[in-house]
C-alpha cells in the first residue's frame, strides 16, 4: 500500500488493513468494499434485525386478532344461548362487551404504535388531507380496543 494512501486511513482502518488479505471475501472476513462505507450508529440500528416499528406492528396485529377471536367465541356462545330471542341477545351482548376486560398492555402498545410509527417510518404527509400517507391503502393507526370497537366488529344483531 502506498505511503500517502496509508496516511489517509483512520487508525481503525489501518488496523483492519493490516489484518485483512487483499481481497477478503470469506464469510467471516470483511471485504475492502464494505470497509469503504461510513459506519454510523444509526446505520447499525437501521441495518440490524427487524426494526422496532416492525416488531411492534406485528405484536399489535397479533393482539387485535387474539381479542377478535376471544370476542367471536363469546358471541357465538351467547348466540347459541339466546337462539330465537334477538332482543335478549342484543341486551346481553351489550352488557358482555361493556364488562369485557380488554388487554390494557395491548391498548398501551397500540397507543405507542399510533404515536411513533409515522416518525419511525418517516411517513410523508399528504398535503391534501394534512395527514400521513396511507400504508398499503390504509391508515397506519390501529384502533384502541374498547366496547365501541367490539360492537363495531361484532354487532348486537343475530344473523
């Protein structure tokens, strides 16, 4: 390596250059090309395992599906119990949903997702709507799970 080229290297690059073969390409070796890219903490976090927003949105969606399944099961059981009496079913279903113990940890995760997702993903703002752009055709926001959400998902009418 020429002396002037060696002077332009940082101490870390000089140390690595001394330990690497000229064209290191093995699975445990670092290539000269990868050494040329600037190393930053942000790049390290961005390039690591799934980003936090991705893990969080998957957990939120799994939690919503779990709550949806629990409610569907309870609704089916109540529908069998109140078969033929739609007024009784509607009244009892509203009571059931009003007393339902929604997962507060999941609701806190949903609130955190709704607040931080657009920032973490750097979503642009749609100037026409003055809101963040849609992600895959829908809003990034997930609903907080409560009685209103449950009644919208599972109406108190027998089908």
